[in-house]
C-alpha cells in the first residue's frame, strides 16, 4: 500500500530515527518541569483533567502494584468527547527519564468503566521505559462486571465495541509527543479478554495505530460470548438440584484429568490436561448409582455438566456456539463455580441483554434461538466487529500480532481464538503465510488471562504482579513481540513457568514450552518433565528417544 509514493515512507523513517535520538536526550529536570504544564494542552474534543508528577514507587491508587522499582512518571488523565453521549476516559503515564521512544496501549476488562483495571499492564510498560496508556472504554460509570449503567446508551456501546481504544491511542500519542517533543517511533498494544478484543479491533480497523499487538483470550463474538455465560447460568440455576457444588466440580475435574491427561501431547502425571482437543470426555462415567454423594453426579447435575461442555445448542441439540473443554471445570480462577455464581444478584455479564430487552427483562425466560437472534440484530453491528474485518493492511505495513489463550479458559472459549487464527490463515493464503506476521500460542492448564493448574507465567504485561523469571523473549511474550517488531525472529516458542505456590521467591515448580500453533509441546521420551528442554515443538508426535 506504500507503492503510490515513497516520500511519506522515507519521511516517517527519518522522523522515527530523529524521535529516538530526541527521546534519549531528554533530561529528567526538563521532563518533570513540563508535566504540570500539560494541563493546558489543547487537543481536539479533549479536556485534560489532570497532570501531575508521580515519584518513584507509584501513587496510592495503584494499591499493591506500587513498588520501589517503578520509575517516576507524569500521570495525565483526559476526557475525549467526539460525539453527543460519548465520553472516553484516558490515562497516560510518561516516564520522566529514559523514554525509549515507544508508546504502549493497554486493555481493559469486562464492561470497562474503570481506568485502574489497566494499571497492571501499564506498570510493565513503564518499567520498560515506555509511555503507556489505558482507556475506560467510554463506559463509566459501568464496572467490569456490571454494565447496567449503559442501558439506553448506544454511543457508549459503540465506544466499548469499537472506538475507544483508537481514541486512547490517538490521544496518548499526542500527549506523549507534547511532553517529549518528538513522536513515538514504535507503538505496542497489550490486553486480555475485553482488552484482547480491543487489540484485535486495532489491528483489523486501525492498522497504523500499532506496530505490534499482543492479545490474550480475545472476546471475538461479543454477543454470543455473553450468550454462553447466560446459558451456563440457567443450566445450573434455573431448576433445583442442577447446580454443581465445589466438591462435585472437583470430582468432575479429577475424572476429566484421569481420562484426558495422557491424550495427544499430554502427560498422564501432569496436574492439568495438556491436549484437551485430543480427548472426548463423557461425564456420564460419574453417574450416581447408589444415591447422591460428592464423588458422583445426579442426573440433574450431569445435565448441567453436559450443557457446560456443549455450549449453547438448538432444540435439536445442534451446537450454536462453543462450549468449555475438559480441564476448565475447577481451575480456581473464573472457572465453572464463577459461571454458576450471581454477582450483584444476577447472572455474570447479563447487562448486555438489558441493552436490548430493557432494565426489567426477566433473564430466567431466556430462549437461546429466539433471543440471540434479536440480540445479534440489535448489537452485532455495534460490538461484533472482531468477527469480521481484515488484517491485510496491518500485514502490509509490517504489523506483528501475537495471540495467546488458555485451553482451561471457561470465560472466553479457547476454540474461538483457534477459529479466528485459522480465518487469518485462509485470508493470508495458508497458515505458513500467516505465521509471517501473526502467531497463536495455546497454553495448556492456563485459565482466563491468568492462573490455572498449568504453567501460567509467560507474559510480563498481564498485570498479575507475578513476573516471568526473565523479561527476555524466551520467557516473555511482551519481549518477544518487541524483538519481532524490531526485526528479530518470529517467536516459535516461549517458556511458560509455574512457581511453587505461585511465589517467585519459592522457586520454579515447572516450566514448559508454549508452541506456535499448530505445533504442540511433546515430551521427548526422556528427561525431567518439569524441564522445558525435555520437550519439542511439533505438529505431530516426534520419535521417542
């Protein structure tokens, strides 16, 4: 797409080099002195709400994310109103010294509405010397789990589904340029769940915003993503006796592990299922024979389990959307117990349906075929843009995309990421061609964006507060993305780590390679199964020995 004229490209290259030199020359005193002056910055449709210098270590609102190694920075908050009913909040952190000439956009979660939801990933960017930003997705006063405040607010739906991250990016880059006196030479985006969707929207529709995009568990089909959660809630709660207790969930998870642990590339001794797509698990093996006990499932409980595994179906039993995979039942983090819970006295994330049916809608009468057709007609064109669009322009301008997703996720179906990536492959002319600019990493035993029974630490930008053992490309997808963008090799694998009791100070319990799809990590047949060197990435099983 640059063949029309070379002059703009040459100009951008020269300007990027100049920006890097200028950024490296910025002195701490001048940057600190200019922070408060950003309150007077004039940008289109934008009000700068605050600009203040934050000392090293962070500020009180960061809570447990405050740390002595965080550098001092300029904290800016802004409000962008580009249309009536639209109000996108943005927060930008600008390191006072050592800026690397990089802008880093961070994602939010759920219904958004809370800027602090992005603080974790922002600390990762700040530690790297990046100017980093987050948006509230334009949905304040909603919260990640409650979107009732958005009923009757179509502009906010559109900001949440499409526009807000682009607004954040344009605003954040402009603030950074005003502060440093030079534009960013590179831009990276990271986010998970709703934040993952935000990143895909950027690559699909705003291909020049970011050079590299790293997304986890992206919500691709937003309407059906909420539909499957409501389907789960009603399967467990609509009729008495169908809810699975914690003990029953543990029984179900243990049975799935016994049957599926050694399937495909999995290892029987692992505490997680390594290759759930290689196994067909029937929870009927747990049918109670001699009365109800914790180590078996009643007929009503079996119906619930099967509904969770199958996902929404029509009256004939034909699948309408993805379900959950064996190994996702009791991960301890956004697992089936959460799907059966009712935060704020209602099913999780049910607010989206009220946008269509009204505040007083009786969700207990939900009928999947009838109601999802209405929801898709009303909201699909507004919030489902990740189900369509093209990465062609992103690819042509040299953009790089990394997607990761846990096989044990039970909040965003992992099969959805595989389907998206295979769609990218078809558009690119095959997966081999797609791998030149996009990589997918499926993580065994990894839950929704964090946690789970498998190795769960491989990305410093998750915001979990638990860092990889090294922020090098071998152990950190964020670093791997930056290296790839800068002309280094495309990541073929990354080492995922599980710490003893989840605590780095206690040492490493296990490490495994995560392999670029469609490859999987296979044990070589010899060596310590907790050592990543004992595994090889391959599409099919390699010879043992």
